[in-house]
C-alpha cells in the first residue's frame, strides 16, 4: 500500500492514523520505550526539495519504531548526472527497502515511482499537488486542541495557488466535516480550487486560522509588494486575528516568512499558536503512517 494523496486513504485508514497518532503523541511525551515494531525494516528518504520538518520527522518516526533510515543526499546523487526518476526508482527498488519517503518538485513524481517500487511509497510533498501527511498531522493537531474537526470553520489563507498543504487539507478537513475557507491575494488563487480574495472575510468567526508561506521560488512574476505591504493586506496580525472566534487557534505548516504572511507576535503567542504542536504531532502521525504501511510483512521471505 502507498500513501500518495488524501484520496488514496479510506475513511477507516484516516481514523486509524489519527487515533494511533494520538497515542504516539502521549507515548513520545512520556518517554516510554517502544517495542520497536519496525525492527529490521529499512526506510529510504529521497528529498529533491529542501525540508526540515518532514525529513526530520519521518526520520525520527522511523527511528522511534526501530527501523533503519537511509537518506540519499540528492545533491550528490546520480540525478545530477542525468539519471531519470524511473531509473532511480528501479535502482533503489533493487536494494529492497521497506518504504520510500519521497519529496519532489514535480506533481505526480511519487505516483510515478509507486508502480516501479515493491515497497510502500509515501508522498512527502510533490510540487503544488499534495502533502498528505501534513494534512493528517494538521487534522490531529486540531482534534487534540479543539476536541473535534467536524463543524469547525477553518480559514486557510495565503499562497493557495502553490500550496500542496492547502490542497491536501481542503480534501481531508472537508472529509472530516470542517467548513474550509480558502483565501489569499487574487493572483495566488488557483483555478482548481474555490478561493476568495477577501482574507478578512475568510477569518471572520473562524475557529482555526492556518496561514501559508508565499512560495516565491514558484512565482512566475514577483508580487511587487513593498516591505510590509503583504502583511498589512493579507497577513495574520493580532488585529486581523480579532475577527476570528474568541478561542481561535493559529497554525502554519512552516517554514514561516515572519513579517510577511504572519506576524511574530501571533506566531509565537503561547495561548493561540499551535505551530510547535504541529511539529510534535508530525512525528506521531508519521509513526502511525509507517506502522500502517510497513507494519505487516511486505513480502514473503
Ligand atoms: N511543512 C513542511 O513540509 O515543512 P518542511 O518543508 O520543512 O518539510
């Protein structure tokens, strides 16, 4: 089984990942030793784009479960000599890993590798398409803090056009019964998702305000905004957050452009910001994903 998108998961599998992730958060906090359910398994990390959170949390998750982690430094790999993605998949598959965690700048790259690989392939973010484990960890973070996802109003604001996080969250949080509102600058709204250019309206009464990074590396034309202009027009400031529900929480998948899409006073607010919790939950959710995908024998001996 692979984890390529939110749609590749059944409702039961989503519930299993969230429930088990919940238990791993508590277990990781207590420092209780795990019984190494993935002992003897090998997880490959293959990251064609930069990452701090996803790469490290998959590595920590695998280690906590007793698996060995091997990370290919892509900048020193044969991809730099022109090897195709398909040939890289065939090469890595011949080493018989138990899971491949892949991040790639092209939409669909994990889905392209999956039929070539005998092991589980996990999408750790592909282009502007999907980042399913980010959405799963976001859902669990919300559930742990607010007690539920169903019925909540979740405003996802910023660079929607280039955001795989927005696409996966729009699918998952809607499936879990939330009202998802997407909003951002008109030039950063995509054709394939319904979004509004009015961030203030999206935040009105929201229970969760999730801000997204401007992905300047994916912009065809620079926004041409003056310093501070994006924050005042579209970013999350303490003043704008007052429009949200009184108990609203703040999220951001990271990395943050402080002072651009989010003001530091909001990002670092210990009462309202769930950003550090998102990272903690990320390890737990990825443990649950690895257990689900790799936990049973993947091939006969
Ligand atoms: N949220 C997220 O994907 O962060 P990284 O790019 O640091 O992995």
